[in-house]
């Protein structure tokens, strides 16, 4: 794996000595900013040690804690050195007052460090999941939770761990943990000596997880913190429909769906009720052809173009512009009325050609969930074959939401339905970290070799199971590669 080097941006504050204002134009000092407070982060661990550092200035001159009145959740609080820490998980509203001025409200989320629920669950066979899949080496730890018939294996020494590629045995460290119920366990701890990606499977008694390995990536940079949850007790999420469009520039009948989707995007009744991803798999000469993911159409059973799949469960082919538009509206109306069984938030960083995203799934009801992240690019110009579709105002040769990286196919799987998050209880949250590399080259006019970062953004979806199979229960998107996505509550 290529060494990843992302440098966290540090805010530098210049302290300016204040002198007499010798100007006589009545304009005053143009550099003065008034009372200003900045927070170093909005998420901390609820361990009494991790802290958010506040920096306060007035007209560029640093203020001390003794200069300010701090309130936490409406109550006056002592805050030496302008640092806030806590042992109690939850969301805290912090405000500062200086003389007769008031700062903005800061929402700080303190995340439990003992958030593991390791009690028995209804699960068959041998399963394994990790507390995180992408982590900063020597800073963050990864614990492997191995269950047999739903119960955590009591002694990690009874489990044998193997490298998926070589089948060589991997020695694991051990760590004692206390779960949210106060029960004590010993879990295997993965502590690699080098950065890189490794897939691992486990064997216990006569069972193993070879067909469902866990893929772990160690990096040398800080992973984004969890996006703050403004309503921790809320699980009533807005629902959007995930529309996957299988298309291609050499597909002559694809414009009949392109036009329908364009009209849908301009309809105020519908444009905020769905998320679109366009998969260009019709021909390999397409400048948006996902060569590294060429099996994605087959994994969805697509054999004819154009083809649309809604929420990964209801599909349809071309019926003409008006028929396509009516069909899309009917799918959004019916699927969009179903309650969202989970919500999604995400915090994303982008630097040096790499996207790193921490996505958080929050269950509205108990169930088995998976998470996927697709990187898409807008505003790509390419010639489009067209067998007679003529709709005024549609630019068929400017392509939107072209899928560049569909990161939702687990190791050993044949489908892009998402990476397993395991079984979640109602109200429970779990994180999954994605790392993606954008194609960057000197051939900036070649969309196959160079992706325009300013036109790229992220789509996150969560899937769950029903008697008919796995389907998308919610999806969210953002506008660029650095925009945080918060839970969208009703």
C-alpha cells in the first residue's frame, strides 16, 4: 500500500500588540476582529483526559480564562486554561461571555470510551468484527470481537488468526475491557508494526471466518473525528431513495433516462428526496468507465442498458422519457414513504490526493446493518450517443454523479451492498472509516486518468436485510470532499 501522508491543518493565531490609532479618517483599525472564540475540536473522548482547547481573543489580543465567564449546558463552569474535559458521555453546549459580548454556541460531543456491548446476541456460527477498520498506527487501537453462536469467545488464546492472502498465522496481543453492561472481557488486539492494509480471518474449534475476513488499514495520519450529533436521543430520520443509474456514453437509449433524471432534479417536490449515482459500465471506452470496479453491473444483475435500480431492490429499463419520469416519481413516492431504519453522519478530510471519511451509522431499530461510500464526480464533459431523445434544456454531454470509487464490496464478497457493521440495537451508533485515493495525473484533459477534486463529492448509504434480501434503508450526500454531514432528523 502506498504510504499515506495527510497533514492535519493547524490554526495559527498571530498575537498583535495594540498601540494608539494614529489614523484620522474615522475608519479606525481595520484589523480589529472584536471578541472571538475558536475550538480545537467538537468531539472528545469521555475519559477525563481528552479535552477541547478553546482560544479566545479580543481585537486580536489573547484573553485568559479569568477574563471570561464560561457556561456549560446553561450552568456557570470553571474552565482553567480554557480546556474542557469530562468523564460523562453526551453533548455539551458551551458559551463564553466577555464583558457585554457573547460567543457563538459550541456543541461538544463527548464519546464514551467504553461503548462496547459484548453481551450475547442472536447469531449463528463464528463471526468476527473490528472496533474500527482504518486507524492511526501507534495512536488508535483495534480490538477484534469474535463471537461463536452469538457469544464472545472468552479466551482469545483459543482463537487462531490468519492473514487472508498468505494464510500465515498472526500473533495478537490481548486487552481486558469492560463493556457498557459492566461485564469484563479479554479481546484480541491488532497492533501492526507497519502501515498498510491487511485482511484477517479467524478459526475457532471447527469453524472459521475465511469467507468473511475483516480488512484493516493502518495509516500514519490522524483520522477525522466523529461528526457531532446535535440530538443524541433522536432516531427519527428523514428518508431518501438511492437511485443507481447504469449508463454509458455509447448507449444510445440512455439519454431517455438522463433526460428524466434531469427533469426530476429540477422538480422542487422531488429533488431533495433522492440521491443519484451514475455507473458508466456500458463500454470500456467511456471516460467514466470504472475499470477497477468493472464487475459492479454484474453484481446487480444488470445486462441491458439503460437500467435504474432504486434502493438496490427495485429496477427498471427504458420506457421512454415520460414513462421513465413517471416511474422514477412512483418509486420515490413508495420507497420514500418507508421509515428510515438508520441515519448516517460523516466527517471527511481531503489532502494530497486522498479522501479520509469517518461515517457513523445510528440505528432507529434493531437490525443487521452495512455501510457503503461511493465517490462521485460532477461536471464531466463527454460526447453522448443519442437515439432520438430530445428534451429542451437538457445538456446530454455534461455528466453528473459519475461513480469513481464504489467502496461497498467487502473482501470475499460478490456484491456492493456494503461493509458489515454487525447487529445494532435501536439507538446504537457505530463508525466505519473509508480511505480513497483520487486519480491525479498531468493529463488533466483525460477523465480516466485525472479526476477533478473540486467536482468530487461523497455518497454514503446504509443497507439492512429483509425477507426479500438486502436493500438500502437510507442514503446521504455532500457537496464537496471536506463538508461534514450531520444526522438529518425530521
